[in-house]
């Protein structure tokens, strides 16, 4: 196992009715900037619960953080928060609202151009942030990462700082009952791929991390389809929510090699062609596994045996595992081909140009995935 340092300060309040804990978590007298997306929190009653829990606080509400949160929108929230003297941020929504709110939290403490924070300047301070999660997928609720879209530059810009761990996260599975089928599928795929990217590399003498990852993968395989079939099954939603948080709260990746190439290629597909985040992953991941069959051989076989229970010779196991992964995504209603999104080979050169512009020319756990390999992956994904 490799050396590692692990730190995760986010307090999780998990379960039904936990939105009530807001007043315990946010200091009395705080001026709270409440951030959210479109209308979902009004339709499913989450906003009413938040407002009730925070009766007596000074609340300033900022609406309209879009999926793949946009820099120009977030800057408006920063202006509002500054004007109103807000000193605490409460994000109510999915990964986009939480990511966007991390940026707002840092930008409110940054004297210069807020774009600096997305182009290499690390945050030196940030307002305290809490969140009420309404979509289980990204893990943003208890990690220090965020991704903001700059529309004019056609870029998804990642940022990260230990200052941006949410102070607390409220995970009430009931808030996810109202998700449309597309977002249920997206959430399961995102959590599944986060897990694979910290697992499906090469053996690293880390049997505990392997079994933690396999536990998450098997649970997602079992529970994901149940959420689509029966959206108001609380137990299923609870299991999915906890899986998604654990898939990217830092624990799985301790001491093991990681391969975020699928995410890096996927981010370019979203920036250029506006696919949902998880839709890009479902397209790229099966093609990635096929292309990286040799460097990932030992773990592909382990994945086939332990997660999918596939028998046979080594080649059959690897083929079977890749096919099962593709079938699983499709059964969740998430397409696995670029063609399903109306994209053909003409889309590929632009993706490669973006990868090059962003220095994504030595990806993977071995840093040997160059632009030619990315091209082969995208061709396999057609
Ligand atoms: O805007 P509203 O009306 O709330 O609708 C949202 C949005 O349209 C809707 N939604 C959320 N909760 C709902 C609901 N609809 C009904 N009922 C509910 N309970 O779902 C739509 C998508 O929401 P979004 O937040 O965009 O989805 P997700 O959680 O998948 O977040 C995706 C973003 O997270 C980033 C992605 O790049 C993308 O920008 N990621 C962040 C990561 C991180 N911070 O660690 C890691 C990930 O790999 C990912 O890159
Ligand atoms: Zn993701």
C-alpha cells in the first residue's frame, strides 16, 4: 500500500427528517446565503423544510445555479452574498449546486478576479458551507472538489481546496424521491465510475480498499435498478445515497493508484457537446476498459470474478465484465455510445484539441494514456 494522508471533516446527518438539524449546525445570528438550482426544491417540499428549520435566521436566497454550474451565474451569487453581508452558505441541491457554492464560498473571500480561483490560484480562505443533498451522485457533499463551467471558453474547470469541505451535509433519502428517471440513472453511473476509477487500475496490495470498492459496486448493481422500478422505496434510496457519498469522500482512494482518465475525457464532452456528466462517463468507460485491457488485465479479471461472478478463461472474463458494465449502464437508461447522443467521428478532433489545451496528454494510473490512446477510446465509443 502507498503512503497516504486522510482527512475528512464533513459531519454527515443521514436519514429521514434530518433537515431539522440545520439550526444546530448553522451558528445563531448567521446571515445565510441559501443557494439552489431551478424549481425542484419547491416542488418536492425541500425548500419548505429548510425555511422552517431556519426560522429566525436572516436568509438570502440565490436561485438558478444550473446543471454544470456556470461561472457567470456564480459571479452573480457572489455579488449578492457580498451585498447582503452573508457569512454562511447553505447549498440545497445536487452536485452542481454544491460545487457552485464551493466556488461562491471561496470567491466571497477572494479580493481579486474570481476567475483566478479556477485558473490555478488556490483559495486562501472560504466562508463556511453546509449542504442539503437532493441528488446522490457526485460525492461533492463531503469532498473538497468542484467543477465550474466557463461557457465562453467551452471549459469545465476543476478546483479543489481543503477549505472547501462542507462543514456538514444533510442526507435525507426522501429528498431524492422526486428525481426524474434520467437523474436516477445518472447518479448510479457517476458513483459506479468514481468507484471504478479508484479500483480498476493494477493490484496494489490493498485488499481492504479492493473489497470496499467491490462492496460499493455490487450494492450499486443491486440497488440501482430498484430505484428506477420503485422510486419511493426509502431503503433503496438510502443505500444509493450512502454509496454515492462513500464513492468519492476520499476513503476508497487511500493508498491505491487511481485513474481519472474517463472523467477527464468526459468533462471535455460536456463542455463541447453538453452531455450530462454521467452520460459522458457511460460512453467513455466501456471504451476505456476495452482499450486498456492489457494495463488493467489483473484488475479486470478480479472485477469480472468478484463483482460480476463471471467464470471461464481470462479473455472471457474480461470480455464478459466489459459487456456487463455496458449492459448495466444501458439498463439504467444511460446510453453508452456517442451515436446515441447524435455524435459521430467528426466530434473527436475537437475533444482531442481540448484535451491537449488542458494538458491532458498523459492520463491514467500509469500516465501513459496519450492523445493517440484517447482518440482510439473515442473511436471505440462511437
Ligand atoms: O435545478 P433543479 O431544479 O434543482 O434540478 C436539478 C438539475 O436539473 C435536478 N434535481 C436535483 N435534485 C433533484 C432534482 N430534480 C428533482 N428532484 C430532486 N431531488 O437534477 C438536475 C441535475 O442536477 P446536478 O446537480 O447537475 O446533478 P449532479 O449531482 O449529477 O451534479 C453534476 C455536476 O457535478 C460535477 C459534474 O461535473 C457536474 O457539473 N461533479 C462534481 C464532482 C465533485 N465535486 O466531486 C465529481 C463529479 O465527478 C462531477 O464532476
Ligand atoms: Zn463524476
